[in-house]
């Protein structure tokens, strides 16, 4: 299979240069021309893909060479870009910045090379004139395999300023493909973990994306950018496919004895609801088997998830439904398993706490032995409380806000057998939070983490696997397969 989707990588010398504004604006501007635009983000970021999805009407997808491995970058890209006219890939940090101590691994430059894609450098020109040429020359010549093929100047102050910048860059050999003036209306609000997600400000986000698109239309040469994208090199290989990934993953091991602490009240173990109708039955090659219903937390408080997770669960035979812990007072009927990803429960702690019926339903499901996969925000939601606000009480831990930001990639190994993985399973993950839970690990920890210091963290308790670690299941499809089988048989 040959992958020939036109594509651009939008990079920058550093964070804060305007990559998100330019990339999102380009996506929206090209989409308004009638093109099917595939949006992508380098790295583990969950928030930018929400703006990308708003701009294009398609799912924003991540390309993370650390979490997924370099071998999956092109297949995952092809999966997302299937049938599209153009793909725009927003970079992460500075062009050559990657995983700490790992060289170019997980950098925008590495992903651009793996995709054989031209790079457009977004430069914050607000405090420079002729020096911009030296900056661009340095980035363009640092790695000959990285094709820095154009520059978009951002935060330009005046017509005279633009003229000086263009004159300087004429000597660099890298063409100027756009020039954007300062425009406060395209700014997006931020807080302790970055931009405020689209789900929390939908109407304002629509207006912001529209402003980005208009600014890009006025300031960028869209025809030249599209011609550059069409010059991307062809890629060979098959697109990633969730069903094929699940089939090729190792079969889930047989159930193991329950590990971890007992629930606070072992006498209270209500029966979980089971599907009453046969509408979830599927023929999976060995007769009719019930497709277990797995509820996935969504809404404004739980916005962090990778699209491939739901696709893998579905491919493994589950029926995936979404619920909103801020609004829904009960889990979806027939729920057999629960996935609670990342987000901002600390921001919505009063509202989540006030929804007592749902908190009780989650606790009953977990104490009944149902598989529950919780990452970061999910871990907080399962705790006793967040800064004194009662949560589900599934885990005997307390969560609180912290002044310290915990951020970085992690090499991890499963310490305890769980609904997700057998002990010894190795995965790579990412931490990004300003909260702490006390204690940080249970009697049966979820993960052993090598860096930045050796430690164990997280909790395995009955069917619950809860941890601060964000993982990408495409790197270990057997995780989804094992989780669905546990939901089917527990």
C-alpha cells in the first residue's frame, strides 16, 4: 500500500510561538475550501486535538513515537488520514525537542522524517527583525533530513516590520508562506495544565477557531502551502487497523485471583446489572457471544482520551457508550465495565461531588468486581475526596491540588495482575498533573516506574486498575482485548 496523502508538519523553534493558532487556522481554512482535512498532533497532548476536531469535523489524532513506537507513526497517520485530501500535523514544543535524554525520539523533527513530510516553521517575530534569518537558517540546516520548506511569521507588528523580516529571509533560501499580525481575538484561555478544552467552552471555541481561520486566510498563501503539501514523499505500508491489531495481539491469559485491598465494606457487594436484551450479541466466530457494554466517561470534566482506545475496545467485541459524570445520574443500562480517562475533575469537583447518585453507581459497579480502567482524572474520581469534596470512594486515598507540576514520559512495568495486563507487561506512559494522591500506591500497585526515580504507583483492587499514567493502547492492543474479555466474564 502506498500512502500519498498531501501533508504538512507545522513546527516552531519553541513553545509559545503560535503553532496551535497556525495549525488550527490552516485546518479550518482548508476545510472551508471543501477539502477533507485530517488533523494530527505530535506528542501526548489531549487538548489541541479538540480544537483540531472543531476546525475539521474529524477526530483529532496523536502521533507519539515514545508512547507508540516509531514503527506505528506512519500506520496511525494513514489510519487517521484515510480518504482525506490533506493532512496537517501540529508539532510539539520546539522542532527538535523530544523525550528527555532520548535524542530526537518523539520530537516533531523525527515524526516529520517518519512521515516524509515538509515542515513549515512558525516563528514568533515580535522581538526581532534581521536575526530571524539566522534563526531560520539554523533550524533548516541542523538536520538535512528535515525538510524545513517554508516559514510563517507570527505576531508581526506593522507593515514596516513585515518588510524587514521578508528582506532578511530572502537571504535564507526558505520562502515566507505567511505573515500574521498580532490578534488578541484568536487567543485561547489557559490554566494550570494548558489551554482550556473545547468541551468546556464550545461556543467561544467555535468563535476562536473561526478567528484563527480568518487570520490564516488573510495572512497565508494557502495555494503555496497546499502545493508544498502535495510534494510530500510517498509512504509505503498498511494503515493501522484496530481489528487487525486486536486479532494479532496475544490472547488474554486466564483469569487470576483478585489482588489488592478489599473494599471498605466487604458486606456491601451489590449485584451489577446485566444486559436484559439480546441486542448486543455478535457472532465472533464461536457462536453468539454477548458484546459487553463498556461505559467511557466524557463531558467537560473528562476530555482526555485517545480515539484508538474506543476503536480497540469495539474491535475486541465491546459495545462502547459514553456518559457524562457531570450530568448523568446513572451509568448506562447494562454497563459491564468502565473506562475513566483524563481531564479536570479538580476543576469540577463540586459538581462531581454533588452528583451523588452516579458516585454511588460507580462505587457499586467497582465493588461488585467489574473491570474499571482509570487514568489520572479517573484515579481522582475514584478517590475518597478531592480537596475535601467527596468522590466515589472506591479507593482509600485522598487527592489534593499541588503547586508542583508532574510532567514527563515514563517507562513502566505492570506490578500486579489486573483487568488490563498481567504482571511484567511493559508499557510507556506519560504523566501530566498538578495533583497528588495520598498514599500514592496501594497494596497491589499498578505500575513500577523507572524515571525520574524508581517507584511504584497506582492501584489494583478487584477489577480496578487506577493510575496517574496515561498510556496509548495502540502500543499494546492486548490491553483492550484483555479488558473486554474481563468485562465479558466477570
